[in-house]
């Protein structure tokens, strides 16, 4: 892309290889200005090359055809190898006529466009790695003044500046120049200025320090504008809309929805844009079209969004596109959620044939889904974004992505409150409370579930009220208020029984059993977990049946019934492994290890601790994995 450092790399390479004696015949350099309003043609360039080769004045052939002949003849006559650099080409017609008629010499062409039709070797340049970006700015400042201590004094601000520059060499070079000019100000001041502006190009171009070593003015926005102006209307529309997509990477299907096209035409346009390096494909192991994801550089994204904001019709075009992609995400997240919650006898969800397929799609689209929910802050998208957040609750619990869930549910709660939807607000409070509880923010979780309960009671939603009582009980138990927790779960159970929903009643029994066990009422706990297990088995909910078996094992262990507990845990493992529930597997293996350790079977205990550590690692539960590993190590 523009500003990546193509010319600088080509020139530096030329200097190094010439110093090594690779090109004793010398080198020739032509700036084709391919992205200027008046690019250099091949006919103009050949005159400059002939002049450099000593052919000028009366020796110059009168026609273009004869000039090319003279140019190639001179190169053919030269026995010593030469290097020809044709810089900044926007079209093969600028440089193909300039290629030597012999393979003795070498040609290096720089361009923002991939000449896919030509049999040439292509070398794609990417942005710098973060540490390289930091090193570039640090070196630029030290080379000017070795007493400049800002990079050493402000490493965090320097890293943030490099991120804001998108690790693009041109942007980093401009930023370094600005820091040299404002040498009495800290790096953080420039970071703050860029963040407040929202568009790095506006700040960097305004403070551009002048020209580079090649005499070119250091500016960002004109570089992006020249690339944008060369796009076809369809390509330009796709770029603008892609700059509005949620998330850093966007899947092909979501992009098709964004631009309101079928998948194949959308892919063709994406491939055309990729050839201009304004978008880039993200390489995946699965190379199918549906698995492909596409990224827009941060500075291009800011530029494209700015183009849309500056034109009322383009802005409305962008808003309509955002509505389409939000509807797309909601449709398929809803279907994936239905698959995760599916039980025998329910309608078969569309698209996703099993849990694994639903989880794979949610995993691939997670960043975009979470970012799309954040559009709920805008009234136009609030209702759909709130519904989308509800579709993500089970998935985020399953993957234990509680920070994402807190973000999603907090935004959904505010949006539901602003739109006056008390049922959606209560649902958001419920999901938020669960995430807060899992991150050990127990007091906040209790408050969230209390608010949910009160809202459900106010609208006389007994099903929601029962859910709120159940979750409130879990949070109260976590805080050590066991009797209050038992009362809460009992209220939930009674409401579930009155509702006649055996599946939800099973959940209430299961939670009540866990709390009774905490209260030392193991016999009652065993009865409660047996009831939950039987109800889950009746409705065919294998994942939650596994939870009931695990909890039953805990209660049996408290009663000293070690062998019965082992059998219950083995049943739990069967259920967890059927659905690749690694967190549940880790918990049950840990419990099995405890039973074996208490029965003075250290070998079996250590084996199960190690297996538990592996399962927790797969579940991204590092704290639990470390505890299991520590327990295993203590038995060596």
C-alpha cells in the first residue's frame, strides 16, 4: 500500500548490492509518478533513460519506436550487468516497454498494484512489526539527538504511537519528524492529540515536518486519496463500506451483506481491492471462500470512514450497510445460539448441523459480533444490537469469555433502558450478573441479579423472575450467605414447578443441591441432584445432565461414599466429553483426583490432576490449570 516504504527499500537494496559489486554496469532510476494526476508515460521515461545512457541532442532518434530500439540496443551491447529501478508504477503500460531485451540486466519495479497478468516475481511488503515500529522511531530520534531520552522514558506512549500509526513506515516517519519539531514535549502529548482527533491522518498531515530524503513531501492523506481515486465506483463503494464494518477483520459473508451482494461478486471485488493493497486477506488454514477474512489497514479505515462522513448520501449508504450487516450477524448468531441450546424435540436450527459447527462460526466472527453489539449505543441500531447480545450470552459463557460478556451486556443494558424495554433490560442484567460472578465481582453480581428480579416482578414475568432468583442464589452462595441462597433457589424451584417447565425445574434443583451441600445438608443435596439429573435425562439435556452428575459426585464424596462418587464423576465425564466441554471435564477430573487422594491412591490422584490441568488449559482457564498442575507436582 502507499506509504509502506517501497521506494526506500528499493533504493537501499540498490545501494547495498552495488556496493557488493553485483551491478558493475551501474544503476538507473526513474520515478514514474504513477499515482500523480499526470503520470510519466513509457515514451517519456525512455527519453530520460536514453539521456542517462548518454544519448541526447542530435543523437536522439526522432520517433518513439526508434528510441526504444536504441535503448534496447544500448542495453544489449553492455556486457556489464545493470540494475534498472522503475519506481511508483500504477500500470504495466508504464514499464513493460522499458524492460531490457536481454536477461543480462535486472529490473526492480515498485507499485501499489499487483500485476497479476504478468509473469514477474511479486514481493508483497507488509507493515512493520510493533517492535520494529518502535525501533524505527527511536532510531530516528536518537540519530537527531542522542540525548533525546523520550523513547526510554515513555516506552508505553511510544508503543501506543506506533499502534496509532498503524505500523506504516510513512506514518511513523512523519510522527518521528513531529517529535523532533516538538522536542520539548513528551510523546504522550502527540498520542493524546491523535486519539482526540480520531483520525491520525488529520494530525500527522497537519504537523508534517516537510520532505524526505527523496524530496517528496511527507503526507498521508494524499497518498490514500490517489489510491482511492483510481478505484472503479464498485470498488470504491466496497472500500468505504468495509471501513465501517465492525471488528478489525471481517468474514466474506458479512462483507457480502455489508455491500448487499451475493458472495461470489463480493469476493471478486475484494480480490480486485486486494490487488491495490487497500485491503488484505487474512490467511487461514481453511482456504475456502467462507473461511476467508479480510482486513483494512487502520489508516485506510479512518480515511474511508472520513470519506463517508463528508457526504450526506454516502453517509446514509453507510448507515444502511451497517443495518444489513447487523441483521446478518443477528440472524446467524440466533441460529448458532439455538443450536447450542437445542434439545431433542425442538425444531432443528437452520444452517448449523451440530454444536461444533455453531461454535466454529461464533469463534470466527466473535470480534465482529462483539463490536456490532457496541452499535447499540446508537438509537438506530439499539434494538437489533440488544437482541444480538442476547444471542451471544450462552456462547460467551461456554468459551468463558467473561470480559467480552461484561462489555456486551453492559452496553445492551444501557441501550434497553434508554429504549424503555424493561424485559430486555432485565435480561441484560441477568447475563451481566453471571459474567460478574465468574470474574469474582460478587457484590456487583448480587446487585445485577437483584435488579433483574425486581424488573421481572414489575412486569409480572414469572419465568424471568425464576431465572433471576436462581442466579441471585448462586451469587449469594458465593458470598457465603448460604441460608439466603437456599431461600432464593427454593423460590426459583417453586416458580419453575408452577410453570410446568421440567428443564428449568431441573436447573433450580441442581442449584439448590449445590447450596444445600454448602450448608452441610449432604443428604438433601444428594436428593436434589438426583432429581435434577433425572429431569435433565428426561428432556435430553446431556450437557446439564453431566453437571448434575458432577455435583452429585461432590455430595456423595461429602458423605464418605467414595466409590459412588467416582461412578458419578465417570458419568459426568461421559457427558462432558461428548460435547467437548473442557472446563466441565477439568472440574470433574479435579474432583476425581481429590477422591483418589483422600483414599490414599496418590498415583491415580496425580494422573487425574494432570489430566485436569490439560483440560483446563484447553478451556482457557489458566488459574484452574495452574492449581491442578501444582496439586500434581505435590504428589511426585
